[in-house]
């Protein structure tokens, strides 16, 4: 107890919000940046979702839309950073919405954010498995992976998820070491990959890299449903925003970060900024190098990567295909690009290994962020209180960690037979940005009224302007996300994303009206914070008694 006579500023702030310092504070400014930069991981979503760019409004999506989407993500990060500086807790979005918009708004934000986070991990782990199969075993080792089944995938993803949970279980120090390494790894691999891509550029006419053309439907290999140009643009924004998301990881680890009021917003902003810069270079390199894929494959009479039908269509284009024409490769565009142009070189093989490792660390960061959110929400009885258990030995939320691992693995098992992975991967970006917008919108109405406690980072006159931009962008993301994943009718009905959204929010509202509205108290406020101080001292003394 003696140590509590010399409370750190972080502990004082946390106590003032009614919480004990249960988790271990080991993260600094770089670690706060690295965990968000790792979960953004431009060589995960930036590569796996590249077909979305080419098959919506063509190269324009990959270049101009990437810049616009990145700037929007910066505005979102700045808006959230202002609130994070005032209220640096592991609950972050949920806590902020509760304080600024009331306990129902906070409760709704919590479940929206939780759904998005729970979708991120299986989406990235499926991408990781695909890269392991296609880049390593098939591309590097030359194995025939055509016989690999869903059971193979489930086995791999189970092993990957267990490893990620174990690394989280044994302490934030170990996790931060790996995410620090991941930050450097992503930058190095991106630079190498961009260099290799530009070595294969057949034409330096950069006008082709900004071509704006509707490539939905068959013209884009069936990646996006055929639609008009306006909806195609909204769907195209899924490319940068599916990639540049998850930066709330810096906020979710606030209670494990030193000088959180002055650090968390920097972690979010810098992770988004550098993802925007390096991601643009990567997208530009992929777009410019795409026509070389056709040239290389056309010179190989034994190639089997692209069907004869597609090769014939590309061959019929006067003067050869432009980057926009290569959208016809559809979902295989990145895999064909990488295995054709990059993989044969030694550096290409290094890139393949780096991409696989970075995707593992991406999902690891996602699991860290999700488990901390679950821990914080359970601490306030929004989820079963058992999930708020903290290991005395490792000072990590072990129950939340393993619960996250189990749920995300089950999501893979459930969605795969339903062919619902598109809903899972698109939903993670859409629901996360919805959850980002909720506290920002609440802050728009509360700022200067009920919101009078501010942190070290403030937007000043930009605050309300940014909030309006965030709200408009959130509406656009909702429209684009639902349009990109429509219901598919046929021999087997595949429900579109709208079914998930309606069912999810229908159940939430029903639960709130039936019992949660009376049972759930939300985060501590007012007199409740003062009443908790004695309990906080006992909890911290118990954890420090080892």
C-alpha cells in the first residue's frame, strides 16, 4: 500500500474515472504507435483487398481513393484522439460514448465495436492462411495445394489462434516486443516490395494509374456486384478503410500505456499517417506493374495462373492491356501479380515470409485490442464479470484473451461453409468505423455542455467540423459496405451484410428494452467514482501483494 502514497499521473487519472490500475503499464509512445500500425498492416489488408480497388472504379480507387480514404481516417483518428486524451481507458469507445451520449449510446457503441473487432481477427487469420498456402507452400515450395480442404484451413487457423492467445496471455511486454518488431518489418517489406514492383513497370504513363472507370460486375472479375458509378465509388472506399482500421488499438491499451493522455492520440495519428504514405506507394506500384503480368504470362506457353479465356480477352486489346484492363483478374489479381513478378526473385521470397509474419502480428495486435475491450466492458458488467479476470502473475486479462480466441475461431468455422467470408471481412471495417463515429457524434453535441473535461490534445475549432465529416463518412461507409455484400440467391442462399446488421441491431434493441436498460449501469460516474476509491485501493494492493 505504501506505493500508493506516490501515485503516478496515469494512476490518478484512472482513479478519477473510478478504475483500479490492474493492468501493467509498459507501453511507451513507439509501442502505442506500433500496436496500431501492426493491426492496420498495409501488407495485410492493402494486399488482400487490392482486388476491391481494381474492381470498383479501377486504378483511381487504388491511388486517389487511397489518399482520400487515408485523409478521412486521419480525421477520424484525430477526433478520437481528442476524446482519448480526456478519457484514457481500456474501454475507450464504449466509455467515451457512455460519458458523452448516455449509457444506452455507450452500450450500443460497445457491441458495435466488439462486433467489428471480433470480425477483424478471423478475417486477418483467413488472409494469413491464404498467404501461407499460396505464397509459401505453393509459390515458394511448389507444393500442390489444390487438395487442401476447409479442415486443413481450420487446423491451421486453430494453431495460429492458440499461438496468438498464448503470446497475449504471458504479458504485454512480450506482445509489445513482437508488435514493435512488426512495425519495423512492415516498413522494410513494403519498401522492398515497392522497389520490386517498380522494377517491372512496363510503361511510365502515370495517367493510367489514376484512370477512373466503372469495373464492377464481369469487367472486374465479379469481385463487386455490377452497379452505377456513385455506389461503385462508395464500395471503392472499402479498400483504404478495410486496411486503415483498427487504430483504436492504441486507445484500448491506454491503461497499459505510460503518459496515456499525451501518448495515445499520437499512436493513432502516426500509425494512420505512415500507413497512408507507405500504402499509397505500395498501391501505386501494384497498379503500374499489373500490365507486366500479362506480358510475362503471354510469353510462357505453360502458364496456368490465368485462364485461356481471360488471356484471350487481354490479348484482344489494341496496344496491350492497361492497368484498368487487368481488373478482369478479379480476386486473384494480387496473388497472380505477386507469384508472377515478385516471387521468382530471392527478395520476393523474403517478402513472402515477411508478409506472412506481418499478418500473424496483425491478428495478434487485433486480439490484444479486442481482449482489452472485452475486459473493460466486462468490468462494467456489460459482459459476464468473469471476463474481467486479470492474472496476478502476468497482469493481463487472461479470461478475455482466451474468450476472444475461441469466439474468433468459431466465426471462421461458422462462416466458411456459408460462403459468408465477404460479409465477415467487409463487416469488420464497416462496424469498426460505425463504432468510431458514435462517440465522435456524441461529442459533437456534448462538447462545451456536458463535456467539459479535456485532455492534453484538443482540436479546438476543428472539433465540430471534423465531427460532421466523420458522420457523413460513416453514412457513406454503411451504404458502400451493404452494397458490396448483397444477398446471393441460387441453389444455396447466401445472406448479404444487411441481414447481419438488421439481425444484430434488432437483437440489441430487444435486449435493451427487455432487461439491459434496467440492469446495465454503465461506467462509474459522479458519486459512484468516489465510492469506488476504497475498493480500488484494495484491488491494487491485492495485485501488488505477490
